[in-house]
C-alpha cells in the first residue's frame, strides 16, 4: 500500500497538500534534500517514495546504522550513470562521520536527493553539517480520519491490498483500529492484515472483522511514550508543565502515558523534581507527602504503583505553587559564577585544628544557642556581598508568607544589630 505518487499519500496535508512546500518542490521539479522526523508509521518513507514516484527519479532505501559506505557508493555510482537518485536514509541520526563526509559533496552536487528519516529530534541528534544542507520537516501522527481512509483503500485494493479476501470491517472494529494505534498507520495496516488473513470466511465468502478480532491484533500505538524515543521526553516535559499550570486532568493524562510505557524511574525522578521546584515552600507538607507516595510507588512497582503516583500528581497539581527556593539558589550560584564571593569571615572559619587561633580563625564567633530564641546578630556573608539578598517570594500560601515574614524580620534585626 506504499504510495506511488504524492496524491496517494495519506495525511500530512501541511506538507504535501495543495500549495504546500513538498508538493511545490515536486511540481516545480526542484527537489532539495530534507529530513523528515516524527513517530513511527506516520509516513516518512511513504513521502520519500511518493516524491520519487512523482518525479520519476530512481528511489533507493538505506539505513544509516546498518548499511556501509560501500552501499552508499553504489547509490552514488548509479546517480552518476543514470541521473539523480532519491535516497531515503533511515535512522539518519546514526550516520557516522565517515559516511557523512562521503555523502556531503554528492548532496551539494545534486546527484543525490537525500531524504533522511528519524524518530529523534534532528536539532538535538543530527550533525550540524547535515542539518545545514537539508530542510527539516516534522511528520505528525495521522488523524483517525486519515487512518480510516487508508484502511478503506486497503480493504478494496485487490492488487496491493486485501481486496481479494472480500473483507468487511464492522463499525466498532473500524473505530477501534482508527484510534488504538494513535496515528501509526503502519501498525493499523499490520493489525488489519493479520486480522484478515487469520480469519476464516463465512458462508458468503466474506471475512468479517469484528471488534474482538481487532482488539487481539492491534497493538497500542507509540504515542503513549516510547522510552527510547525523543517523544518520551516531550511527555515528561508536558507532565511537569501541566502540574506547574495546575491542570490536574492533563497531568493525569501524561502520567498515564508514562505508566503505560512502564517507565517508573523517569516518573519517580521527575515528580520529585516537580515537588521541590514547582511547589516547594508554598506547601512543604504536600512536598513531603508526594515524596512519601513516590517512595511507596518504587517499593510497590507496577501496576499498584499507579495509585500512590496518582495521589501525588493530583495533590501537586492542586497545591499552591512557588519556585522561590530554586530561584534563590540559582541567584546565589549566579553570583558565585560571576566571581562575587569574597573570603569567609574569620569568625566563621574552622577552629578545630592547632594553629587556628594563631591565624585568628573562629575566635570571635558568637554561639546563637547562648542567646534568647537561639539567635544573635552576626555577619555570615563575606564582606564583599554582606548586604546581598537572594530569597524573594510572592507568598503564594500562608506557609510561604510566614517564611517570607520570618526572613524579612531576621534580615532587619541582623542589620540593626550589626550597626550597634
């Protein structure tokens, strides 16, 4: 069912629709090398095949990870003898420097029109030398209507599809197949093929595919969260941003994806970061309960771990938010990195070794526990930054406001005490 020309491509209308960039390239016969990136089964190879078919160029497919420089040489030799070759290079993010150096001059001469395919973000995973010589296009998961259109075509196509089997897909089976693969057309067609070829025809010679059959053959799509794919990190990012934005439903959705992907370590790490980064001093008790729930999830493992994780995510999403602690330490570290440090005051230096007193270290230190409320005015910051303040918060809860008030009282009392 691979498209033979650009009009047969399903979906990706923002790239191959009327007046869109790849269609304009094909119609003008002005192809340039490109990188297509997106989840599996969304049309990267189909677009490359359709481009070649629409332009009548030779079309070759290689894999950057498994095919050798010799394989690339054969494609180049063919291009020199017969004219331009469209080369689909799968897993282009794994192209090593030797193959890259060999390929670059042939891209610049136009002998090879490279179409790189990858599931990884090319801005993070592909060498700049290749990126600078290609246009980069994102291929997105197909919409359910696109999946349905491709399925219906496969059901009636007797030459390349399943038309000779006289298949009939029930409405509920079609709906399930349209949605369960989450935009992965390859997975949908594979599930359909297995369903049709493993089902006996009825008395009328029809192969009836109902919901129960499709549920057995269709696998859940990659959009859930591929632990090794770039999209996985997008899901983790979306989880944190949803909690930070107090959208409980979105947070649970992205948590569900990560749970179904089975990636407990990533969930555990990110939720602890979220607790301290985004809730922090606005609600320390929720932070503590979240960490307890996270530790419980680690001990339980899946599937039970989903329960304490859901508790943590809901409470974190609904809690008051503050990043004041993170902002405070970042401000302090920024000063240090800019050289705003200074010597530790002598009265704070270590005095637990012989000769410390001779150096004047620790002699004038005042022990706070000897004073009322275990506090006494005393300089702690180096002289060069002794007036510096790092902790600044909005007071998004009564708890955080109490910390702010205490911080300000102590700063005022210290300033007053040191002036005496």
